[in-house]
């Protein structure tokens, strides 16, 4: 529907102005500024701290078996891509993203590292399960180590055959494989719903992410 506004300039001339009715939408520039304010103004840190505190409280009450494991996603779960994505004006150019991954310089997310350290203190195993392709395995491994994630059982990346599989399906299959290998999955941590959907998830720890959506 259009809103019709009539502006009378004189008794003989009429100017007709049409304006849209999408009052609930904002200019993209405004949305980008809101994202910046959320991440840089302290709200992201406050939200994340509460989520991690709640997660630690839950894991405190879990009986730890010999092969108990928590599965972590990588991007914007244990390491942050915010600065790079912001430098791209919140857009995406594949060649630049791939170059960025190869640099292995994404910074640690301290609150998530705190959860990681707590789990290790309880002798819970750690597995990293990422949607990154195998060709980024070495750089991802290096980035994790350089960010302080030095103690984990394995890092799982996508094969070429898995490249087109939806994230939820891919991660569900990999969790099933881990279960078949004898792991007892007691929790999953991720910034996307697709990190946590499906079977064999245990406690689900959903982290905030307003930068992109992976389905």
C-alpha cells in the first residue's frame, strides 16, 4: 500500500508525493551502526558473560565420564571475526575471506576461553567442529593454538564432498561419527542455531551473533 500526500502550493497547482509504508524498516546504514554499538558498546560482552556463567553452572552439575566431550564451533565462537567483517563494511568477498582465514590471526574470545579452561579443569575433552573446508585446516589449527586453545582431541573440517551440505546436517553427521567412536557428547557451543540442532548435542550453549546466518 502507498501513502498519498497532497501538498497544495496554490489554488491552481497540486504536487502529489508518494511515500512508502515500510515504517518498520530502517536504512541499512542505521542497522550497521546498531551492530557496531552492540559489539563495541559493551552489550555483547555483557550478554556473553552471562551466557558463559550460566553454561559453567550447568556443566558443574554434569557427571563426567571417561570420554565426556564438549564440541565447539570455531568462527565467532572461540575466535572473533568481528574486526575483519567490520572492515568489509559487513559485506562478503570470498577471495578476501579466504585470504583472511589463511593468515590465522583471528583473536580469541576471552569469555569462551574461560568456559574452555573450566571444562579442561574437569577433565572434559574438547573437539572443534567447523564449517571451514579442509584446505583451511592448517591455518585454523594454527589460529586455535595461537589463541590459547592448545589442548583438544581433534579439529574437524569439511571435506570437498561435504561442501554443499547444510551446516546442520553436516554437523549432525559428524557428531554421530564421534558418538560411534565412543565419545559421550555432553554439550555443544556455537554462535549459530545450526551448530546446536539435531541429535547428540547435550547442553546447548548459544552465543550471540548478529553478523551473519549459517543454515
